[in-house]
């Protein structure tokens, strides 16, 4: 029997580089005074590509500057640092050699000891070791970046649930991460500014794109699409750094959290041979098969933007992109043992029971034939509740 210890929440609101990571030596020193105006912090910090032993910290400044992250096991003893002397406004600093499932505090700034941000809320946890079964929490946001009251209400309810004693090991974005055109100013106003104070600085983020993210650059060129704001704003593990088979593209990738393997997929973009997810073939599908064949984790979760089943603000009986994903693609995931699928696009909360093998219309669904678990999926002690338990047989 498989056992899973993971809490998943799906919420729809719908030339020369010098780099070093060394312990900060405690010795008498003279604090250098910044000369002239210093950059302002425009974006971040936000956390990316967390693993049991590493994490990437990003931020944006108003003018170019050098990068420094100081970090440690307590807020008053940031005894390690990572520096980069390259002058940039988009700062991307990777911390490595960390301890698994450990809390670290950090500050961001420049090489002249200018601290742009740091404090009791600037911290993160590394992930537990691969294959371990302790409780982890993952929250999913779909279609969130519309700068609405609803967006803020969803954020606030997540924070209310977490309180002061719970941590999100990761939060995943299921596409349409900003509206309406996926431009960088929209990302700033409707995503980064909304989540900067309470979430981005301490909860690592794993995103996927949606159709609105692709609206930033309207082109059929894969090379041009790679330059859209979404791809420039986020760092993802394309080389297998966080687990799984390297994808070598930001469009899709995989990662591990404890005993759960995640597939982060692209349901809208075309690959180098002009194939999309809905075709059920192509570079992404080939990679998925290789990744799942190599996977050793007990549980597999896949997430992307366009849902194969929905009767919310979209209709999967009538919208051909959704029909084709259901008919051509879902069978790949079923064949290779994916346990759970999470999607965005339809601006409601919906869920199915555990089903297998059905690609038809809603009205023709036969629960006795296609449902493979009678659990309600609830976790409240009521009759027939509890998370799904699957047999390996």
C-alpha cells in the first residue's frame, strides 16, 4: 500500500563573474559606507528551485548593482554568505551545501553591506530528503494574478490557515499568473506586489505558464516565446537539479518533495516540432515518459493550466483544447502511474473522485465503471473519508 504524508491545497482566484559561497569569517572590520545613491528594491526577494540542499533567491533593483546574500541558522547569526560581483538589476543567487529540512534566515543586499531586506520574516526551509515521508505542505494557485479583491482574499485565507506554526514547503502556480497580456509590468503590479510581504520571501515557488502568460509575445517561434516575461521572471530546474530527468527547457520540468514527484507541465506552448500537449505526442510527451519511467517516488502529482475535466467557467465537453487533452494526453499519465492532476483555467474549485480510463462527455460518465475509489477524499473523520490509499498491485 502507498502512504502519503502531503497536504495539497488548490486555490483559484482566479565577461567576468566572481562568485563565491563561503562562511563569513568573524573578524574586526570597518563597515564600508556606500558611495552615492544606492539602488532601491523593486521586486522580491522571492524563492525558487528549493531542494534538500539548495535554493535560489531572486530580486530586482532599480539600477544595476552587485549581489550578496547572507544567511544562517538564526536571524542574529548570519554566518555564511554568497556573493556575485556582476553588475545586474535582476539578481539571481543560488545557495548550495545546505542541510536538509532546515530553517535558514537571510538578508539580500550588495557587496558594500547595503541590506535591501532582512528580518524575522526573511527565512526559508530546505526540503526534506528525497523519499522521506514526513508531512509537507504544498499550495496550488491557479489564474491568480488579476489584482482583484478575490485574489487577496484567497491569499489571506491561506495565511490564516498557516498561522504562526505551519510552513509551505512549496507553492505551485498553475498558469495565467497575471492578466491580461502577461507583460512584465502586469507581473509586477498583479503578482509580485500582491505576494511580496507575506509569501514570496519565505515560501519557494514552482510555476507553470498559461495562455495569458503567453500573450506577452504573440509568435509561433519557440525561440521568441522563450523571451516572454514569464520565462524571464522565473527560475526553474531544467537540468534535473531538484529531481527527475532534465527537460532542458523552462516550459516543463520536474522536482521531488519528500516521497512525492511533481511534473510541472505546459498545456499551451508549442515545442520545436510544433506539437502541443493536446496532441498527445511531441517533445514534452516524450520527456514525460522518460521522466516517469525513471521515477522512484511513491506518489506522482502533475499540474498544468488547461483542465481535462471542468464544468466551471470553462466547459470541457465543448472546448476542443480541453477535449483533446482529455482524449489524447490523459492516457499517457494513467499509463505511467500519475496519482493526482491539478489544473487552472476554470475559475472555480472543482474536483473529481479518483477515476481512470474515461475520456467522454460528462453526461455519459458511469461512476460504477470508471471510479476506482469510493473515498470522499475528505479529511474530517466522517464516513468513508480520509485521503486516497492506493494499492501497488
